[in-house]
């Protein structure tokens, strides 16, 4: 205590006598005070928030862990959303419309870009990435990420629908995989008559974005079109479009597809096909890994080929896929861009794809030996991606798809006939587009 008293007395004397000591003390006290205020703020990590489709949450967790380890100043808050693309879109849309969106990153379906960009909800990424790096991504994916020549999204996985078929059943019956709509009906019926399977074909018929993605393939494979993005011409009431819907109706009417298909999303179809009771399925490549899991009744008995089409026309797979945009309202655009670069990198994609079977958005991964060993259908899909079926890249896409979903669903459930459905859908779409 005496020592302390001595020090105190000496310091008091110094304070009285020395101007230098007084100045130095004041500066030190001020600096310490400032540090006490600033340090806790600076050491708080930046938090990046985004909404994630429910099925992607588990495979994304280890990726986020790795990113956070490599970037100690950034934390990721991944909020689990619903599954259907249109429902996640609605949530993201309302967050912007209400103002003060909590999201820094937007995991965007390829169809959202024009709307989100036109609304000013996305940061322009054009200047952040070199042409050389951009050219390593698939061209279709990058085109789908642009709006009015600016880049608003960087894809982390692409998608292209395929036709799954049961190799064992076809081999046993001496049949080939179908190429045309008529082939599929015929082969299904043959297998059903032989009691080899209960159902011929499963697909996505529920009223949600998946039905539009599925329909655009039947439409293009039949020579029809939905909306011409340049002229805004609507083709839904043309004979080829009506015939496309009639084909889908016929699968149900002729018991090739179960009536329940009108309520199926991707995973409902996948589960039925996986149970072993169905010959053919339209789905995205994610299903492959699950169909070939050790406990799957169809493990090793599944083949993949491009979508069916009308005779003399070409197959068309819908271009799907997901990519990252940065919210224009984000307070942390630099950290968000770091996350986008990491999530879309070659290494991250490879890890994700080994575990999930999603399709890469980077061209080089289609030649990757480890991936090809697991997913030997990659070359087939890459080819299909050269001429995909596109959902119209227009700013009013969400409403246009909503119209189509409603009328397809009504017609497939038998509430309205195909002609009336497509005429009404075309009329509403024309009103929407102001034509
Ligand atoms: C897949 C596709 C996406 C599409 C969705 C429809 O997630 O990648 O583009 O909109 O399925 O259900």
C-alpha cells in the first residue's frame, strides 16, 4: 500500500509540474478510451444472411463451416426456406417490397434474374469478375444470369432435366428407351401389360414452378413455344401447345401415369420411381445419387437419356439451376462477394457435387475424373445443355409462370379442357405483357 501511495504522490507532482506529462497522459487516456469503444465493434464478425431452399441446407452446412474457418471475420446466417422455387422467390420478393430486406445474398433460380434485376434489388456484378474467369462457366448459365448486358448472378450449379428409365425392365422385355412421346406411351403400356411395373411414367404435375419447367420441355419438344422474349408473342393457344397439354392429359387418362401425378413435385416422383414400380421418370439429375443409394430398390437398374419429343423434332431439356446474387441493400457487399466467389469456386462445387450429384456450372468439372466416375451421364447432359428449353427470360416471368401453372393444373385435374385452358392462359399472358 505504501508503494502505491508513493507512486500516486510522484504522479501528482509530475502532473502539476510537467506540461509534457499532462499532455502525454491526456493523449494516452483518449487513445485507450477510443480503443475501448472501437475494439468490440471491430471484433464483431460481419454476418451475411440468406434464404436457402430446404433440400440444399444439409449439403451446404460443411461448405459454410469451411468458409467461416477461412474468413474468421465473416459469419453466415443460412435461413432454411421452403422447397419450391416460387415459394422462396415470394419470400425474397416480399422482403424487398417491404423494405429493409434482411438478406445480403440471394440464392436465385435462373428464372428470377430479369425480375430482380429490373426491380433494382441486385448489385451489378459485371465489374467484379474478369471475362476470362466468366468464360469458365457454362455459357447458358451466364446468359441466364445477365439482364440488359449486365451480370447479376454467378451460378453455383446448373440443372437440366432428363428422362430416367429402368434398364433392367427394358432389357428383359427387349425394348429400347423411348425417344418420342408415342414411344414412351407404347413402351409403358407394354411393360404395364406384362405386369413388369404398375406405372409407366411419373413427372411433376403440381401447381408450382416445377410444372412450368416440365411443360416447357413438352412444349418445345412438340414444336411449340410459350413467350418469345423479344417480340412478347405468346404461343400458348397454338395447336402445338394445346397438343403438348393433351399429351400430358393422355398419360393420366390412359393410366400410364398415376392420377396423383397432379400433386407431385420432384421428390414425390423420385420416391415412387425409386420404390421400383415405375418404368420412366422426368426429373433433374439430383435424383441419380438417391436412386443409386445402397438401400434403393432400383440401385444399378437406372439409365438416363434426354427428354422425349415429337417425331422429327429435337429433345429439349429445361435449363434450370441456381446462382448467387448480392442484394443491392446489403451493408456488406464486399464480404458477400467473397462468399459468392467461394461458393461458386471449382473446389467448392466439386465437393458439393461429389455429395449430391448436382450439375456443375463450371465447364471443367464435366471432365473431372472423380465426378465422371460417379456420374457418367455428365457428357449427355452437357450436350443437352447446348440446346435447352428456356423458360422466357422476361421481367414478368413470375406472373407468367403463375398463369401457366394455374391453367395446366386445372386441365390436368380435369376441371377444364385443354383448349379452354390454353386459350385462357394465352389471353391472360397477353394482358400481362401488355400485348
Ligand atoms: C430445379 C431447377 C429450377 C426449377 C425447379 C422447379 O430446382 O434447378 O430451375 O425452377 O427445379 O421445381
